[in-house]
C-alpha cells in the first residue's frame, strides 16, 4: 500500500477522515513532523491533533489518563471526540501545544470509520491528523483540491494523496483535562450535553 509505505518512510499522507481530508505523519519521526510543518505552518500555541489506532497506543504519548478521560474514550471511541492530556516527555514538542499554565498537552482520538482510520490501524502507531488546508481556510473535502493546494509537496514526493472524497460536517469535539477537571475546548460532532452526560 503506497500510503502506508510513505508513512513508514517519514513522508506525509493526505487522506479522508470522518469530516475532511487530513494530513497524516508519524509523530515519532522528526523528519515527518518537519515535512508536515513545512507544508502547513502551524502556530506554536495550536499544536497538531493526533489519531491513535487503539487505547494502548494513546497511552504511549500522554503522561497519564485520568479515570474520567478513560470513561469518555470508552463512550465515544472510535469517533469524533478528541481528548487533550499532558503530553509524554518523549513526544516531539512541535506536536504538543501549551495550555494556559504552560504545560505541554496533546489532543488525541481514535477515529471512526474512514480511510484515515484504516491507515492508522495498519500503521500501528499514532499519526498527526491536522486538516489538509492552508491555516485559516476551509478544510478540503476531495483529493483534487488537496493536489491543487499542496502541488509543490506532491511534486517533490513529500506528500502522498489518497484518492477519494470526505463527507464534510463538523470537526471533532475537544475535551481537555487537568487531573479530573475538564473543559470543552471546541464543541464539534459530539455535543457538550453528551460529554456532560458521561462525565457527570
């Protein structure tokens, strides 16, 4: 599979997620992270969202998982809910973001049915999943638009595009934890009421 081989060689893959096209790269490869950030510069305070193939893989890139976060994962994974926790010390600092207290955190989810989910399960490790678009512009929903927007990266071989279309719709909801305390950073596909029902 061309996309899987590309990820294993430190390149970036654009593929449909449950909503839009995402840019996938191996979070454990500094070269892959740099390739991604060259294609899509990202403010340091935003970090890069991550998808994981399983809960055990999630645990390898965060420091600890509080019980309420485990409950959320069991309720909504695989699906469109990201959980932001303190990042592992080993995680590339360009992937993590800084919270209000200056701590490195990372938002992770196990994706629901989509091409990106198939790819991360085959890869067996965490991957970035930032939207495939120019920062500040609308997410891209088809491979042709990705080819056009990232033509230089495709031409150089740094980016491999998986053909297909994404369905659109809201992005993942992001819930951040500080110990057992939590807050909704972004409300998306999963409503605040649904989160509250699990955590109350």
